[in-house]
């Protein structure tokens, strides 16, 4: 098949004299094959861990089909989700795939659920069911963090915040907390969503006496005593939190732990963990609180975060004194967590 004449024009020589154009013919063989019938079906892509830097990726929305997330009746006594204020509900990201009749602000995963503040691009709270009798060790592989496609990417903080600084992608639901039951690998992978991620100073996130220390104690205690536990977790989000790379960095994080004592009596404790001093060192901020780990009352927690846990106050364990606290409603934990009430 002759496609036509291809013209090649040369308009200069080394002396600046305009040369006459030359023309060439180009003949190209062209074969066209047309197939009629059923198109080949593409196999679904498999998501696998690979070596190298973390990437911003997302699974298909169908991946989350059938997810039920947190079970409020897991402990026996009901432990419902906290009530959002009107403003919090307006600012909550909406799950585009929420089933009819289900709260559209709740994102369910394997054994846990998350409600996201779309303005801050961080979780209002996470809540997880922990089965200490069935929990298992699951080896951590190369981290791959995922956007959740059920809400807009603009409502989630991505990888750019964590590059070339001292910030860790801090798990809110601890990686191993939901790893029990029939699908441990999926439970592990589900914790690697940016919705479950919050910026934490590396020393705070990895500190044996701070976030990691309390997280490990909770899970190890559940393992040893064979207890089931429910853990609510989230950042404290204030309007004047320091701005960094377009995101406001939380200066504190909180946990509410629920479990049943012998006789099925529900017990609840709340904790506040500060990273202000560490962020001051990183960003040159003026610290308002000392970095530390504290037991707090549910009433004080409500004042700080706006979430209403008032329905749990009848089950709250008393604040335990170690004789060193200077405030009645804030009790420092001992380094070995021996005064942690469980």
C-alpha cells in the first residue's frame, strides 16, 4: 500500500546558500487484521508488596464489598460509636459505597472502622475489635499505603507530607490489633490506609514510653489475659495546630479502651499522649504541653476532642494515683505502665 509522497526539504548548506528542495518517495507495507468475537477477559490485577519507596495507590472499590467493620457487640455489652456533633458530621467524609441504612460517615475495614474529618484529612477516630485469644504475629513486609477510593483523595493526606522529615506515618489502629480470625493478611493490609494514618514524630511513634509503648502494652495485655478489647483512637485536632506542608499537625493523640471484667462488667479507661515537645524540636514551635503519656477522664477527653463518650462514663475506671500528679484529672503513667488500669 502506497501512503503517498513524503517530502524532505533541506534549506541550508554550510555557506548559507539556499539549496533546491529534494523529494523522496516512501512506500510502506501495511497489514490490518480485524477479529470478530468475544474479547479476551482481563484477569483482575493482584496487589502485591514490592521493594522500593512507598507509592500512592488505591484498590478497586469492589475490594471493600461486604465489609462490616467494627462490631459494637463484640465484648458482649454494646459499645456503640461515639456521637458526632452537628459540625463534625458536616465535616465528615462520606462513604460513597455505604449500604442503605448504614451511617455514611463510617468506613468499615477488617475488624475496625474509621470516621474521617475531610477538612483536616485525618480520622476523627478509629475503633477496633481486638481478640487477645486469637491474635497472631504477622510479619511486616515493605510498607504500601493506600488511598481509600470510597472517599475523595482530596480528603486524605498522602505520601508527600512524610518525605524528608522526622514524621512517621503513624498507625491509629495498631497494625497487629485486627490481625486475628480467618483473614489475617487482609486485616494487616487494611491498616495501611491513609485514612488510618496520622503524622507522628518518629520518636513519639516509636517511643517505648510513648505511643508504641502504650500500644504494645494493650495488645500484650490482651494476649496474656485472653481478653477481648475495644480500642478507640484518634488525634486531637485544634484550629491552631502547626501548619506544615499544607497540613496541620496534631500535637496530641488519645485512646479509649473498653473491656469486660470477670462477670461481664464493662470497664473503660481513657488516655492522652502528647508530642508537642518533639514537634517543637522539629519545627521550632513553642510548646504548650510537655511530651508525655497521661491517663485522663472521659469528661476531659470530650472537652479536648468534641466526641461524646458520655454513655461510657458509668463504666469508667477511677483515675489511679501514683502520688506524683499535680492535677486530679491528669495522671502520668509509670514507665512500666504498672498503674494502667485494665
